[in-house]
C-alpha cells in the first residue's frame, strides 16, 4: 500500500435502496470518483437507519456518517424520509453536544438520477470530515484495532 | 453456522482491471464462516452460475456472497442461481465492487482494499442471515369499485371486459355521479347524457358487473388479493325486482317538500323518487325523512297506487359480506359549501348560483327544461357575471382558510363553456368572467377558451369580485376590480355564477380509514408514488380512479380510470401473489404494547393482540404488536421507532446492519 500522508477519514454512508443507492450506482456507471473510504450500507429506506447504527459507527472508529434518502415527497414508502430527517436532527444535535461536531454528520437527499450529486456530496462531505481530523470523542477504546 | 462461498466477479475487465480479484478471493478466505472463495470472469453467465452450483455441491455451502456489480442489476439472478443449487435465495448477499469500487477508483491497491472491505461486510451480514420463504397467497378474482361516477363506471367496464367480476358500490340511488348532472361538456360541447348514459346502461347490463346502489362499504379487512368487505345495502323500501320504473308513485306522492339533490335544490321532489329519468337502476327509493308514512304512520298512498306491488315499507338495511382481490376508490368530489363566502350573496339571492346549479338550469332535463332563466322570477338573464376560483387557490397563512389552497382545475374550462352557452342561447346578453389566471392546458383547451373570448365576445376581466349586493328589485350589483386597467367596476347583473372549488366527497376520509389508504391534507387519496405510481394507493391492492385522487376533468378521469383498471387486471390475472419475506416482525417477549410502531407504519400493517407470552419461563397475558406480513412493505420505520427493540426487519435486522457497520469501520 502506498504510504498515505494526508488523513483519510472513514465514512459510513447509509443509502436507501430506491433512490440514493441507485444514485450511487449512477455515479459509478458515470465513473464519477469519490474517496475510497466512503463505504455504503444499503438499507430499504432512510427510516431504517437506527440512531444506534450511527452511534455504533462512531464507536467503531468512523469519522463521519451520512444518511442519504429520496427527496422529500419521493420516498418509496411515502413518509420514511420525514422520520429519518426528524430522528437525525435530534441525534445530530445530541452528538454535537457530546463533541462529535455537526460537520461529521449529514442527511442528504439524492435521487436515482443524481449520480453527479451523489459524487459531489461524498467529495464535499469527505473534505469537511477530513478537515475535522480523526474522531476520537465517542470511539470505544475496546474496539480499537492495532493499526488505529 | 453458515457455510459461506464467496465468488468474485471480474466483470471482464470492468472489475479486474482495477481490483486485484485474486487478492480479494484470497483475503476473504480468512473471514469468519467462509469455507470457499474463488473468482470468475463473468459470474452472471451460465458458467458463473454453474460455478456456484458445483461449489455448493462440493463444499456444502449454505450461503453465497457474490462480489460483483450492483445488487440492483443481478441480485435476482444470483438468488435464482442459489435456489437452483439448493441454497435458500435469501442467503445471498452481494458486495457491490463495480459501481462502488472499480468504476470510481483508479489506484489498484486502494480499490482492492475497498473491495475486500465490502466483501467482509457482505460476509458479516450473511453470517446473520436466516433462510426466508417468500409468502404466497391466492388471489380472489373479483374487484370492488367504490363510487359509481364516470370514474367508477369506466374502471368497472374495463375490468369486466377483461373477464373479471366487478361489484360497484354507489351510495346514492343511482350511478352516474356528477357527470350525469352536466349539460354540455367541454371542450367539444357534446351533451353529457349522450355520452354517459350508454356507459351506465352497459355497466348495468354487463354480465360480470353487479351494481349495489344506495349502498355503502361498512367494513374492510384482509389484504391485497384477499379483502373481505361488508356492504350495507340501505333499504330502498321498493323491491328492485318488481318495480318497472313507471313513476306513478312519485307522481301521486303527497309529500313534495324535499329539495332534489340531483337538481341541486332547484326544485322539490317527492318523498318516493327516482333522481332523474335515465337513473340506473330505474327504481325509486323512499326518503324516509320526508315520507309521511314513515314520519306520521298515515298515508301509504304509493303502496296503493303501485301497479306492480313493489313498494315495501318493511324493508330493512341488509349487510352482505363478499371477498375481493382488489379495491378501487372512485368516490369523486363535490363543490365546496359557500357558507363562508357571504360576500357573493349566495345565501341571500336565488339568482346567485353555483356552476353546478347553472348546469342544471341549462339542462333540457333540468328543473327549467333547459330554459335558462333566473331562479327568482323566471326571467331570461341579460347580464351574467361569472366568478372563477371561488374558494380555490387561496393563499395560505392569512388567518383561517376559507377555501382551498389548490387549483380546482376544471373551473376555467367550464366557465368558458357556460359563458358560451349563455351567449348562444341569448345573443344579446353580456357575459363577464372574472379570473385570477385562465388556465387551459389540455388538448384543444386553449383554443376553446379563445373561442369564448374572441368568437363569442365573452368579456374576460382579470380581477377580483369584492362584493355582490342583492338590490332587492331583482338586480344584483357586482363590485369588482379590473387589475389590468387598474380601476374599480360596478356591474348591474341579472345573475351571478360562482365557480365553487371542488373538494373530495365528505365520506372519503372515513373510507380511507377503512381501507388504511392514506390521504393528503386536503383529503384527496394519495398515490403510491406521485410520478411513477399515480393510480395505486400506498396500500397494496387499493387503487385510485377519478376525482378522489385530485381535481380532474372527464378526459383525465377516464384515462385514470382505465389505468386503474389495467393495474387491477394485472393483479387479478395472477393466481398467487408472491410476497416479500423481508418484513417486520415483533419479538413478543420484548414488546410492551406501546403502539409507537402502529403510528408510524404507512401501510397500517401493525395491529395489537392480547396473547399468552412465555417470557423467561413465566407465562403472561400481554397486549403485543403483530405485523400483517401481507401488508408490511418492509420499510423499517417501525423498527427504529420501537423503544423496546422488539421490532426488527427480516433481511435487514439491527444486528446485520451493525455487523456491516463494524466490518466497514474496521
Ligand atoms: C359545474 C361543473 C361542470 C363540469 N363540466 C365539465 C365538462 O364540461 N367537461 C369535463 O371534462 N368535466 C367537467 N366537469 C368535471 C367532471 O364532473 C368530473 O371530472 C367527473 O365528474 C369526475 O368523475 P368521478 O367519477 O371521479 O366523480 P363523481 O362524478 O363525483 O362520482 C363519484 C361517485 O361516487 C359516489 N360516492 C362518493 N363517496 C362514496 C362512498 N363512500 N361510497 C359509495 N359511493 C360513493 C358518489 O355518490 C358519486 O356517484 C365539471 C364539473 C363541474 C362541477
Ligand atoms: S416495516 Fe414499515 S411497512 Fe412493515 S410494519 Fe414496519 S413500518 Fe409498517
Ligand atoms: S413500538 Fe415496539 S414495544 Fe411498542 S408496540 Fe410496537 S413493537 Fe411493541
Ligand atoms: S425509500 Fe428512499 S428515503 Fe424512503
């Protein structure tokens, strides 16, 4: 592996199956690059993202977590993204209070046609998270692997 | 423990050029549960699928991970391949190493490392997968259409023509809806009855269609393919089998004080009545509220005069229960009440009428036999002011809303029609139309409006009517502003016609609750997807036809009715429905019956049961959530809402997603 000088943040991206995951596929087939440390977890709908998953990601060493769903009004299940948005707003403000800066968490609506937006969002998010450095605030020391 | 085989696809060079596939299949062998790993040029090809089959046979695999293109491409392919090899199709996970990896990264080492991480996440998830069986249910090959307006009639005819039985439940004594009340129809000015009544007759005569008029849906249970519905047939007090529709009873009935609903209250009708001459069925009903026999016990004249002995005062409401595979809501609309629009003097002057009343006044079968006259004194009007957007397009935010925020869509066109009809009947009359905008998108619609303005000399004035005063001498003064000339106008009018906004039928809200179909803030039924699934409700097996989904004219209503029929036919043509096994399930030992999950489920899939729950050896009576797997669509909203961690989603369990999180954050 090449020796990396610049810090590369670990990012977990929860994408709903119907819009954002398809948007990520379109970014792929359009060959639009974004950092390799952004890794996607497919969920049926943004409303499937339990706040516990986000806490778990930060405990396990993620530096940023993003939830992507269909645009308001377009959720495959009509209302899921409204729940996701409300839950995220609460959790993110609590995380900010705990010292996980608000720049490390984000909700973004990406449609199946927005490959460009998906890649741009991931690039921008990764840049913001990178500027905040490693997230140590709620990392669980017991979860630390030897290299981190 | 799951015995996992991992298959890394090269996708020709699409993956292999950027990802070191050998390194991936080598590295993944170390992941827990993996007993076999290989790579192959094209996993989706017959050769690739054969590789899965032989590896299953050789290594006794119980789970398969394919590292390939997006699951949106080939998940179904690999599930089928696995099933063919004897592995449960839901024990298959895909690591998307093409769209999410080889196609977007250039550095081979970086891409290979990411591919390994994605493969690990898939393996971690698969380790917690459990075999699932897609539920299969039979389909009852009969449809129910609720509402017998043009929308319901068209849907019923289309479904019945495809060979399926259809029942139509209509709450009023006849089918036909609002279209039966109209005189001429835009944009062609052909007569509404001429094009509607043949369809009504077809529906009544169709061997596959059963009409339940004067009936209502009382109860709905079940789910897509298997609904059970209670229909209340209200007592007509007249035997449908015996009555010949001669009409002697209505003629002789001494109680003629009720306002005719069909004629918009412009004339009185008898207590025993047929709404209009072409009504279907052509059988009267007794309105028990105004019938002297029912109110005072004295009278009984109709029974005596009926030559076919069809009148039967002892009839009672009857409830029948039937099974359906699909349900179509076609409950239509009504014009809004104008109590809150007193500035137009609607309640004070009989010569201020709604557009629907105007239709009846023009209609040859209407209360004036088509002689368009003022309701107050029967004189022909010389000056008529038409007011558009009464209660439509009301800007929100300024105090309590009197009207509706939306555009009623049909008023611009029917007002142009009314103004033309007036000018045609009385060439020396003046027609003024006040409008906010004239909106005429639609085939031949703008041409129609321009004809009204240019050929028929209708005065179109952009502006608002502030007040209508009844001067008492048979004159109405209309105060209005002309926004283009920027001046106030005072018009001496004989009649004022108000284009009242439309709203959903008031019974729609209760019906939506019975159907667990959702509605928007204006009580229009919502569609499953605003663009891509416009005639389906979010509740599987419930479809939408006509105005009940949003304002529409007849061409749009008929088009949507046909589309809804196509969806119904598609559903009924299946013998069995294969469901999605990735649905929510409740751990009864954890559930505290709080109802939080029920409130967030968009499909009404969750209900509560009191059950004996065995929790840590002790038996307990508890109220617990239970998921109807045929209704659940697997969104997961309930799983996150549940404060007890009792709800989980099969195929996307909390533990599985956590395992993925762990794997990618490693
Ligand atoms: C004044 C006026 C003029 C118009 N002129 C034109 C025109 O010229 N050209 C044109 O294209 N369109 C015109 N329209 C629009 C046209 O009337 C509608 O597009 C059409 O009637 C919609 O049909 P529908 O079947 O959806 O609704 P409806 O006609 O309202 O039919 C709904 C039916 O469902 C029944 N129902 C309701 N609730 C229940 C329930 N819970 N259970 C059982 N049955 C129920 C009702 O009794 C009714 O029979 C006009 C409308 C108005 C108001
Ligand atoms: S997963 Fe969604 S559809 Fe299924 S019961 Fe839960 S909230 Fe309802
Ligand atoms: S939210 Fe959870 S605890 Fe409450 S009723 Fe539903 S499953 Fe039971
Ligand atoms: S399905 Fe995309 S947010 Fe609900």
